[in-house]
């Protein structure tokens, strides 16, 4: 065979190979977590609006089944893509070759419901109780919520869910694993009073509704994965902008069993879960994934994080792989090294700009991860880091600092009487008052729920009590307006402690917490200080309080 003949055959083979990558449609199967509902609105919109078709994809959606596990189905290649909750991280750490493309929900809608009549008002009340979850699973967010309330998961019993809310109503279980977008609405319609124990209210940031696939599919069909991911996110943007249109499709085309009213309620909840106005839909912060993995390690469910690397899908890496493949194919077809070098340099410059832009976004998100979104104060995690720094500084300079821990009195009653929207405004109002009274050098944070903490640097107990008095007066003078236009005021209880140079940080916080509970036991709306050799006595603190009341 002469060289001309060989070159001709090589060109034809290369052209055929290139065409096989660019022509025809790829059939894709996607496993949903549950039956057709607004939870999967983005996928319906991507099909209905032709976003998948534009990428040469033919997508089939498969309804979820309690007896089937989408992670197992994807790993065994029964389906191409799946949707999973925080269990995806557990399975990855156990060695399953799964990759998260996006986290559609910025925090988990999984909550625990308890009946108001049960007296279970907070996670710590679950000690010795029975919790019903799907498959009896120990969701990472539930474990973290229990730990945040000083409760070990071994102190409660997790049982397999019947998926029947009647079991909670009949008292067969004490707490029921539910979705914010479903079961609370059902109880509202039945007129049954209940409590929601939501991990998010205790500072637990747990992603949910991960869109994922297998490592093998990414290697075998990188373009298909990238195209499907792109079209899906486009579908979610459309669904959130046109909820009524998608709801009509879910009922008429997809045969949903829910009513229009139920789907609209679900749509409003899902919109908040996605939080598309804060970050790009589907974005996964690696730091949050690491925190979720740390929770599992601390609780003994896993032994290492060795398998977590490359768990999050990076479109840039896939773009580089695709670009390299194109370079090889175009080299054989065009036999033009110079032209290919120019194309490659252009692609690499673009990728570097995109990577730099992503790094800047991630830096901003790391900052947002330290801030409580409702109050714009530091969150508990960031406060702990800053407190540790302040302790080292105080030890070095031999200067005191004080902690003021405060809790809005009877906050649950505010939520129950006026609603959670009003409750949020109360929390925001208290936070604003803190920032107005505190000095620029003070560190202010939302400690959890309706509890706040202020670190007063270079401040002894006497001055800390004075600060608390001014703050208590400012809170008492505030007037809030509920959604029903009713006006009301609030009070707060304060626990104050001055740092003893011998005490560790954890002990300082514990003393402040003890003082706070003394204030609550004293009737609330008062200030109590922890007693130690370098601080004022309780008697003197009480005298100061009594004089102020006069």
C-alpha cells in the first residue's frame, strides 16, 4: 500500500470517527428520587422546552421507587444519571465511583416533624424517642443537628419509614422524617399543630438533590455529560421563572398525583431551597462538602476522607479533555500544526480566564460561608475561629475580654402567634441593634436560632454588664409589626462572663451559657454574670440590675 493510499484511508477513518462524535442523538436515562412533582421541575422544563434536544440528547425520566436505590443503579450502569441526597457523599467516601455534577438545593429540605401535643419542641427533646426516616437512614444533616444540641445519635432510635404521615398523627413514632415542600402542607390542611425541627435552623448547611453520574460515564462520554449538565441547569432557570407553566405540564404531561394547590406550595418552597439569587444554580462549595464529611467522621460512620478527591464535577477539566481530543482529530484531518497551536492557545487562555473567575467566585463564597444569611452577622463556625484568635491575643497581651450571650425570650411563642416571617424580622431587628451598639472591634455572631453572642475585646466584667444594660434597654424599646399588623415588643435574657486567664475557650462559653440560664430561671428579661475571682459577684451584678430597673 503506497503512502498516498494510506493517507487517504487514514483521513476517511478519522472523518468517520469525528462524525460519530458529532452526529445523532444520545439516549439518556435519569432516575428521580420520587414520584413526579415540582421537586424535579428543571428536568421537565429542559424536556418540554427542547433544551436537551438542542444538545442532541433524548432524555427519559424514571420515577423514584422506595425499593430502588438510584446510586446503585448509576454505579451498575442501569441508568446514566441520578438524583440523591447527602447519602451520595457517604457512598463516595465508601469507595463508590460517583461524581456530583450539581447540588440543585442549596440546603436540605429534609426536616423532622413532631406533634405540638408531644412536647418535643427542640432536638434535645428527642432523647429516647423514635425517629422515622426513609430506610431508617442516618441523614448527615440530622446527625449534625443532634450533635449541635448535645445529643448523640445513639440516644434515639431510627426506624424505616412507612412514608405514611398517619403514623406520626397516631403516635406510632415521635418524629417523622419529612420534606418541607410536602408533609407540613398536609398537616396544615388537616388542622394539626406541629413543630418543624430543621437542621438549617441550627446552622447545618447540607446540600440536597445532587445531580450525579458515574466516573466511567464521564470518561467514556465527556461531551454527553457536559451537554446534559448544561441543558439541565438551563431547565432549572426556566422552571423557576415560569412555575405555573411547569406545574401545568407536571399534571397534564407527567401525570403527577398532586393538586395544583399542592404543587404551587411545593414550588414556593423549592424556589427558596435553590436560592438562585445568591449563587449560580447547582454550585457546590467544596468547603461545605468537607464539613459534611467531617460530621460523618466525627460520628464514627466513616473512617477517612481519602475518596473525596474529584467528587465534584469540574466542567473546566472536561473542557480541557475535549479540547485535547479535538486537537488530535483536527491534526489528522487538517494536517496543520500551526493552526492547531493557535486554536489550542486560544482555548487555554479562555480556560485560564474561566478558572481565575471561578477561583474569585469561590473566594467570595468562602466569605459568604462565614456569614449568617438572615442577619449578616458571623455564623457560629466563624465566631469559634475568631474567638480562638482573640484568646491567643489576650494571653499574649494580658488583657481581658468578656462574652455576652443573649437569647430572645419566648421566641417560639412569637413564631407560633405571628408566623416565621415575623420571627425572622425579630431576629434581624435584634441583630441590627447589636451592630449599632457594639464597637467596631467587637465580634458579633448569631450563635444559633434566636441566640446571639458578642465578644467584647479588652473589656472587663463591669463594662460588659454596662454594655448588656444598654443593649437590653434598646431591645425593650423596639416595636415590631407582625404580618397581621399587630404590634408587639420583646425582651431578652443575658449571660455575661469575663475570661479567666486560666480557662479554655470552651469553659468561657459554658460559663456564659450557665449565666444565661440563670437569667431565664430568674424570670427572663434580666442580666446575670458568671462569678469567679476576677469577676464581679452575682450579688453585685444583681444589685446593678436592680438599680437599673428602679
